C-alpha cells in the first residue's frame, strides 16, 4: 500500500522531469539551428571561393578581418635572489 506523500512526491518528480526534458529539447533545437546557420555560412564561403577559382581569378586569401584584442605587455621584473633558509645546517660529506 502506498501512502499519499509518496504519490505526491512521484507526481512532483514526474512534473520536474517533464519540464527538464522540455528545456533540454529547446536547448538542443537552438544549438542545431545555430550549427545549421554556421554550416550555411561556411558552404556559401566555399561556393564563393570555388566560383572564383573556376573563373580563373587569383585565389588570393581574403580573410574576413575580425577585431583582435591586443595583449597587454607587462614588464618582467628581475627575480629576487633566493637566500638560504635559516634552520638546521646540512650535514657535510667527508
């Protein structure tokens, strides 16, 4: 025999799972559409390049320039000399 609180917990779990599956499906579809868009752009770029090659035009590398962040140059400071640590002296080998 099942108690009411167990039945309610099962219903709540099923509801959470249903929502979770819906969210995952939505995220997957968004990812697929984004990938399809990227594939279409890539195919268009390749088709354009092949057309240019077929026409005998120079196949000069024309890259779409994307803004590149400049790296900050930091000056390295001279490293400090490491001094021998104070403590028990090491044994001298004879």
